C-alpha cells in the first residue's frame, strides 16, 4: 500500500473537486440550454401564430380592397354601358322616326290610314266617332274622307302620323298614332347583346 504525500492528496482532492465542479457546471449549462431552447420554441410558435394571423388579416384586407375596386370598376362599366346604350337607342329611334317620315310619303301609308279608319269605324259599331289625322297629313284629308266615307279632323296635337279616334259615348281612345307606337317601343326596347353576324 502506497502512502500519499500531502501534496499528492491535495492534488487528488483538487482534481476531484474540479471534476465535480466541471460536472456540475456542465449540468447547469445543459439545464440552461434546455430552458433557452424551450423559450426559443415558445417564442418561435408565438411568432409563427402572429405571422399567420397577420397574413390572414392582410389577405382578408387585400381581398376586401380587391372586391371594392372590382365593384367600383363594374359600376363604372355599367354606367358607361348604360350611357352608350342610351346614345345608341336614341340614334336608332331617330333613324326609325326618319324612316317613318319617309314611309308617310308613300301610297302604302295612305292605304294604312284607310285601314286604320275602317278598323276604328267597325270598333265604334255605329256609335259617334271622331277621327283625327296628324297635321302633316292634312293634304290626305279629302282622299281619306272619299275612300272611307268618314269625316276626318286634322289634329292640333302632333302625333307624327297614323290616326287617333275617340268614341265619346264610351270614353274610348283608339290610338294608331306613330308617336304612341314609337313611345311604347322606346320604353320597352332593351339591348339584348348578341354575337356578330347573327
């Protein structure tokens, strides 16, 4: 059995103490590292959740802004479309009016007036009947009276063409005027769209 000197014993105790201190230090470092990793993991999860929430919020906001811009754009397009359609509608009906005025210079128009007067007379069925023609047709008054045997009055109101008849006893207006027909068509007219060439 070897005996240790005091210096060797001190050296041995020092080494043992140092080893124990190193082990204790490593344990403290490991615990601290685990604690830091836990804090980092929690912080990372919170950061990811905040980022997800922010992304969702920003996405919803962007979608809302896009919807607002889209709605405003669609409204603007609808207004422009409506304005253009009204311009085209007015132009179309102006052309129809001009065509009606050209038609009123034909023999077919005179025959149309005769047929309107005959229909009104049949409808009146012997009741008193006042038949009006437009002032632009005043030159046809004599012709119409001879052809139909009915008295025709020139209207003070301009209704473009055609006739208007009143059966006073029955409070009935028979409207075969061009202006009435055009107004009705104008009110009911809508653009249906369509494909070029159809």
